[in-house]
């Protein structure tokens, strides 16, 4: 189809940042941009006929999580889902003003928590060890009678390290605190079953699983009190105001179906590519170390420290070679802060600054990995020579 063919970078190894829109997802969306562009809340058929495809998309999103469609709220992104979950737990439990989270969460979580602190809430930020792991005894001890929420991510976007969310949720249930997990990195890589996990809230972002940016999901367990973050119309059963983003919700539904179908491929073919890339770097380039343990980890992610050089230099030269990767560190107003995740794992600022994340996806090929392994040794040699 003319004009809609996605233009993807040649060697895209940054799938934890965003993913290419799957052609199947785009195809599913197009009719809702071109022809069926009504407002589902309208009284005439051209609008309210959209409620059927919307509920089908909701069923697909629910199926990805083994949830009930009534437990699904469509949001604008992963950030909104997390913010809304945290907001709701405080709004519905006015006597509870304490939140427990971890030092390696996404800024969507950490920044929102620090804004709560300014409003008088108390936040406990749990540390991680050198493997990026949580101490569950410490987590349990941190939960108090006034703890409104424990918010712990499932899979870390920078290192791929997994937290034992089912165990975290069991501790929360035992101690009477609600539990939210940022599961943005899970779809298509991990089997998600909210009944097995036992969490009260779970956040997703569809652009991390081959749908476009601008659509997210918040799972809210049935019978959990919920207070809307966005106020206005009564969309999403009154839990998220704002006219439904119909084409993107349809795309999210299709992407959810694909994510289920691709679980196997991510855990076999993509995992093998990731392992080949990681082993290739660690054995062929001196002065390299993996950040974080081999397991438990996402099948697509590797984070590698390159001694004596800055990740920024590596990324620049990789970019010139047509390879996209990232450093996990955020560039704030020109000053380069080392990654808060790697720093929390006890890595020195120098090692954190020399670390690069490669995250693979279903559109990667053997050729992407071979080409990267071909380019990297020269890049590292060049940078170490200066
Ligand atoms: C990308 C990401 C987010 C933010 O999702 P957006 O849709 O970009 O707001 C949150 N958490 C994790 C772990 C992520 O990787």
C-alpha cells in the first residue's frame, strides 16, 4: 500500500524503547481512520455502531492478560496507566498516605511518586542488589497499616531483570496493601495471567508491543475501588474520561492478539538472537561485562558495560552504521546522568556511563546480529584509542 509502508531503521535493536507498528495492526486500524471515524457515544448508528468493535478490542486486550473485559481501561500510554493506578489507590483510601516502590522503576512511576511526596505522602523506595533483585523480606517489612499501594515493575526496561510479581502481590494481599505492577515490557515476551499474578492493577503500553504510540491499558481487578484520573465524560465505564481513541484501541486489540501468538517466537528465535549478540560481544570484545544476571530476565534484552568508554560514543558510531541501541541514561538539559537503574544496582557512575542496552524484537534477523557483531569491535577499538 502506497504511503503507509513503515520506514524502519535498518538495524533496530531498541525494541524496549518502542516497536515498529505491525502491518497487521495498521491494517486493522485503517478503516477506523478512513471510514468509521464517528464518536461511539453518539446516538446515531454511524457513531454507536463502533461500540461493537470497541468491545471486541477490549476482549482481546483482556485475553492477553487472562482478565475480564470489564477489568480493562484504555488509556493514552503506559505513563497514564501507572499514574492513574497510583492516583486511584490514594484517592479511594484517604486514611492511607504511604506508597512502597523500588529504585529501578520507570520515571512514569518514580516521578509521580515524588510529586506525591510534595503533597504530603510518604514514599518508601526499596533498593536492589547487584543483580537488580529485590529483597522480599525487606519489601514485606516496608508495608505498614497506612500503606495505600505497593508499586513494583515486572520487567525492567533497561536490564530486562524480572521481579517475582506473584510473590510481591501475595505479600501485599497478606498485609492488606493494594499492588500495582508496571508490566509495560511484558507483552509478547512473558505469559501474563493476572489471576496467577494476583495484582490489583497492571499497566501496559501498546507501542511496546507493535501498536502505535498513544494507547495504553490499565487493568483494574474486579471490585477494586477506582477513582478516575481524568474527569469528564463517562467513557470506559466512568473510569477514564475522554472520547475513545477508536482506531488506536482497535490497533491495541489486534496487537494484543499478536502478542499472545508471538510469545513462542520471542522465547525461542528472538532469545537465541539476543544470546548470540550477548555472547558475541562478551567473548570477542575485551573489557565487556553484562549488567545484571543471566536469569530471570526478559528474552530480548541485554545490557552491556564497555570499560573505559562512554556509551554516547558507542551509540553515535552505531547510529552511523545504521544500528539503533540506547544507553538507558536520560539526557537532562545537556548533562549526562548515569542510568538510575544501573546506579541502583551499585554500578559505578563510570561503568553505568559506559553501558549500552540492546533490545531485540520480532522483526530482527540473524543479519542484524551478525552485522552488529561485525561493527562493534572496531567501534570500541576506535573509541578506546582516543
Ligand atoms: C516505555 C515504558 C513506560 C512508559 O510507557 P509510555 O507508553 O511511553 O508512557 C513505562 N514503563 C516501562 C517499563 C516502559 O518501558
